[in-house]
C-alpha cells in the first residue's frame, strides 16, 4: 500500500459504490423482476425505475473520472458509468484503488435506496418495499465476500415496519453485515419517531447483535436535499450546492440531540451510534449547548437521564471527519479520542481524494502515534468488528 502508513491499517468509514442496473433484477424472485429497482432508457438516457415509477437519472454519483482525476463542480450530475473511474462501481477496481491510496478497509453506504433507504419507503406495495431491502442486503453481503473482507456495507432495514426491521436486522447479521444504515426521521413517513418506546425492540436487537446504528446525512425525506432552503433564491446552481452541502452536515446535530434527550441511550447503554459524513468541528459546541440547556430550560423534566448529554456522547456516539483540518488537530481530546473516525466519502462530491491518507496523517501529525492509530484504525475496527 502507498501513503506512508507503515503498519497502520487505515479504515475509511464512509464510501459509496454505484449499484449496477441489474442488482435487483438479477436476484428477484419469479414475478417480481419487472417491479424491483432497475434501469431503463428514457430518451436514450438510463433512469432508475421502481415498480414502474421513474426515479430519475441513473448517474454514476462519482466525481472521479476514468483517468483518476477529480472534477469539482456540478458537471458530475450528468455522468454515467462510462465516464467515471471503475473504482466508483466495480469491487475489484475499488480494492485496487484502496491499495493505491493506502486504505485497508472501507465502510459502504447505498446510493439508489437513499442513505437511509427512504426511497424504498415511497413504494406502495409493502411486500415490494421489504423485498427491495432484502435483495440489497443479499447483494452487498456478496460484495463484502468478493472484497475479501475489505469492504463492509451497512445493511438497510424496512424502518417503516419495526417488527420487520428487527427480523431483517437479524438476517443481515447472519449474512455477515456489521452495522445498519438508518433513516433519521421515520416519523416523516408516519412511523413512530426514534424516541418512542415502539423502537425499543429494535435498539435491544442492535445491542444484542453488536450492530452499530449509522445516521448518514441526508437519510430521510426531509433532509435529503443538497440545496434545501439554506441558499437564497438568487444564488446560482454551484453556489446553492456549496451552501446546501456545507449546511447539511450540521443536520445530524438534530439526530444526536433528540437521541440523547429522548432517553434512548439511557435505556440502551451499549447501543453504538455513528454520525456519518457530518464532520466533527461542531460537536463540542452542540454538546456544551445540550449540557447547558438541560439545566437552563428543562431542570425538572429530564430526571430520567442519569448523565449529562456530553457523557452519553462519550459513551456511545461517534463522529467522522474528512476534509477538516482545525477540528482533528485541536478538538480530538474535547470530542473524545475514542469517539472519532476517519472517512473519505469516495467517490462522491467533496470526497477526500486523491491524497486522503496523506491529509489525515498531516492534520493528526502533532498528536501521539497512539491517538493517530485509534482514530484511523482501532476505533473503527472495534466498532464494526473489522479484522486487521
């Protein structure tokens, strides 16, 4: 491996792989082939369809071109698989790219389903919804095996049905998957919100199976909008994308605050939660604010919490950094050496590429070798059960 990592096995905890157009159709039971997610041509351009509904352009979701160069801006939105590097969609090429970059293992999140499988929730037929999730989990378990335990996809769950979610969680663990990608706002689709006791059987199963729950930014209908309401209408497309992309990171502060104040982490002290692709620089402020507001605005109504919000975070929650320089260099101790993970978001827009490992080693350069090893390797290896 390149990257000057020595015996350090860097683990990248947030990446994506563009799903092939036949991922679902090639595995669908008889009678379902025409209904599961698939690509079809519309005016000569590939689109994704689910149950006959056009879900839009089947883009490569990659800013890394075939020659290995990275293209900034919004042009990537028109690219198909023929334009991008094979590592964006092919497992063998991805592992070769990982070796070139000096990365030992990667955690993988979906594209087509939405980062919290929210696009499947829009399917009308409940049986088809679950089938979409099951086939995806089957397919990514195969990816994990084909990568020789170097790529670790997070399982999807049918969160609109909590009982079915517990069943699929157990099945995913049996397939060898090491964690779950969860919707951050199921109540938007009529399910109980994550603080309601209806979710307790699911949290209990996650604890029992040692399956960390990962909240990727944009993992719900109300947050998956790169432009959103953040940019002013007069901004151009690139300005809107830049503003929306920057501000979507702190969306996960809402998830952390609600999880802590709801008492979920109090009831399930071994549950592990990851805030994915949201950075870490804002975390100390939010934790300080939550500690402050617990006393200032709710002194008599949260006696069910036995610790301060910041203490729950230290015990159970992880944050991930990639492009940041100030926070990894200065705030690791404040956040918690055991609570920080490294990611690249390869090959999505704003991904840390090509000098990803070099960047991480540089920004962590003034910290001790033990801290660097924990942040770049040990925390993720322990959390996801990744062999080193």
